[in-house]
C-alpha cells in the first residue's frame, strides 16, 4: 500500500523486517532495512528507484494495484546497485519502452547487471525535467556517494531531495519519518552506515557536501533509499555527515583482541584497567573479535582516537581473524587514528611486530613498539600491561 510522503509524492517501497545481513554477509543489519521507492503523481507520473530483487514481483504487483503501470511516464534510477534496481527487470517487462533517467555510469551498471537495452536517458548535474504543476526534478550527481553511478534527484516546490543511499540507515520501520522512530536507534544505524560504507570516500564526500550546500536548495525533506525520511530538521543529518566526513573521532579508545588460551584476553583487560586509571574521562571499550560483530566493531573503530589490537603469536604471525579485520580497517581508509599492539606468545613471539606492520600499512599511526608477554601473564606482566594502558591513555 502506498503511503503519502508529501502532497503528490508517495512511498511505494518494501520494509524488510527479516534482513540480518547486507552486501552478502558483509554488513550486519540487526534492525532490518527498507528499500524505499517513491511515486510522484503530478502531471507526469514518475517512479524513483525500485526495491531489491527478491521483492520484485511483490513490488510490481503492489504498484499495479495503485496505478496503471502504463501511466508511468518515466523512471529515475538514482543508483544501479541491486537493492534499488532489482525490480527493474520485472517492471520493464510491463513497460519496456519507458525512459529510465540515470547517470552515464548507471547505464554501465544496469546494462552490466541486467543485459537489457532499455530506453536509458543519461543525465548529469543540473539537468532538469518539468513534471507539471510548476514543479521540476533536478539531478545532482553524487559520484562515490557511494558508487561512481550514484545521484540524487531534487523536486522543486515540495523541496524534497531524493538522496538514495546518502543519509540512509538500515532500519526497518512502519513509520516513514525521522521524528517517528527511536532517536537512539536512528543515529546508531546512521553512524554505522556511514562508518562501514562511506568512510573510504571522505575526501570526495567533503567536496560533494560543500557542492550540495552551495546550491542553496531549500530542503524540506531528505527522502533516502533506506530507513526513514528526514523531515524534522533534515539538515541535522547533513551536518552530522559533515562531521563524520572530517576524519571523525570521539574521546574513545577501543581494544580489540583475539585469544587462544586467554593470555591475550587477560592483557586486554589489564590494558583497559590502566587506561581507565590514567584518564577517567575517556571511553574505553574491550571486544573479543571472535565473539563480536565486525560491522559493529568498525563503528567503534570509527568513533575511536586510538585502537589497541591484540593477538597471540601463531605460526610466526597472528590469528587469521585479526589479519582479516585489519584488512577490513585498511579498506575503509581511516585517517588520523593511533594504534597500539599487544599479545602473548609461547615461543617465537612475532605477533606484536606483525600487528604494528599491518596497522601502519592500514594507515594508522603506530605509537610504540607495543607490549608482548611470554606464556601466561603473571602478576608482574599484568602490572606491565596496566602500565602500558596508562601510556596509551596519554598518547
Ligand atoms: Fe542501497 Fe548502494 O545501495
């Protein structure tokens, strides 16, 4: 059933309450998600984006209950990724000749995925379409926010920015608007989305945010493609993005370790104790990587000024779980964060050196040689770990 967003603009998307993983199994979605599609019924009838492929038939059936599909004048594909374009093949079977407005890169993406020669109409920033009743749609390329093909569409008069992935959250909700949901959940999912998806593109994002701001478009609503529509002070999420895109950090130190026989775990706890003793204000978090959700951990890294990484030595190196997680941090191109390393060993003891090399290669400022301990930490070693924590606190 369609839901009114504003005037002649309706939400016709899909709420995916059951979604637990996104991007394959890469991104945890504890709160589900939504795939937001919008129907504009002015003198022209326009569909903006569709839904993920598993819901394609349901989407087209529901849309056909709301309107005669042949009444759709054109479709706007703000982004080619399958969670928004997935229902295009099912829809285009009904209306194969209708124009699809999108960027040049989106044509490549859509042709590459669906191998169809649909009626693509390439648009770029500033291009406009008259949709009647004195209203226009204006296109704004959002290159690398978060794919090369991404764009946003602005609707004049109603002053709605259809932003696609930007400003979105994986949050399943029956409610449409930001003021209708739990604010803590909303911002947790917003920062998680930014940390895990947008961080690598921060330099481009800063320029794009400046560009969008300089257009001086009055924005009454930001209608994203996931989660809620920002209608209550929509600029608040733009301002948050400006902060997050600026190599964001809070007064937080996060310790992330994996352990074989709990020696490295004990060091982690003692290091946390030392940090807390030296600085009563800093937020200290300790996570066993093997028992944690990696997407959530990335959000903690995003918020941290220093990350402290621990692994025991195995086969002259580190546990593969930690090697994979450091690789993930490298992909996200964090900037301006410090790193420290620690770990227990029985024989050769290379893990701390290996962590330092990997963390430096991942773009972190490695602050010291780290701390390692042979065999189980005894009382003296535990005290050394506390002292190591104290030093980390005052970096
Ligand atoms: Fe929500 Fe980039 O897809």
